[in-house]
């Protein structure tokens, strides 16, 4: 009976240590998921712009907690008419808990959106996301191709 209690106590201690060691891995997984969510929206916006032959833009929520895609067309007066893309890939996507878009940097200013032309091109842009623990990742968008990638830590500056 005592042996059984000792084994159970050892299993509880080992389980507790395993759970504590998973914390950093889960935080990193949330950052990776946030990057994938942003990259999916960027790729969809580029694809939508090219296939529909219209400008689109990816909008980052003002609170930094989400992203969605809008289509930009010209109205009767030649001004931009903006409407949300209602396809599942273009709808609002919330970023994982504790993940926030910190800054959207591009040559045209620090607006909270990135615009793709009907050719799939855009401005060079950097989207930096972070968690509550101070860890960050940066997604870069290439101006000519419109493609995006997650930068390595040394490439982020």
C-alpha cells in the first residue's frame, strides 16, 4: 500500500513538472498561430485581388486582436467603395489569446491596413505581433510579389 502511494506521488510530481515545461511551448505555439492567421489573411487578400481583378486590403483591428479582408472598388463618382469580403477566408479572424498586432509598418505610413492591387502587388510592409510576455514575431510582405514570410529574429530589424 505504501509503495502504491509513493508511486502515485512520484507520478504527480513528474506530471506537474511536465505541465510547467509545456508553458513556453504553448506561448510559442500561440505566436506561430497568430503569424499563420495573419499570413492566411494576406495570402487570401492577394489571391482575391488577382482573381477578381480588384483591389483588396487586409484590415487589422484597432485593438490589435484580429484581422479581416475588404474589397475596394470604384463607385459611380470614381471614389473608393469599400465592402467586406464575406467568404469564410475573408471574414474577421480573432488572433489567439494574449497575441496582439503591435505595429503595421509600411512606406505609406503606419495605417492599420495593407492594400493589394489587382496585380497582387503591394507596398513593402512589416507586421509585428507580440504576446503578453514580450516575445514578438514579424511578418514581412514583399512589394513586387505580394508574398509574405515570417522573419527570423536577426532579420526583423
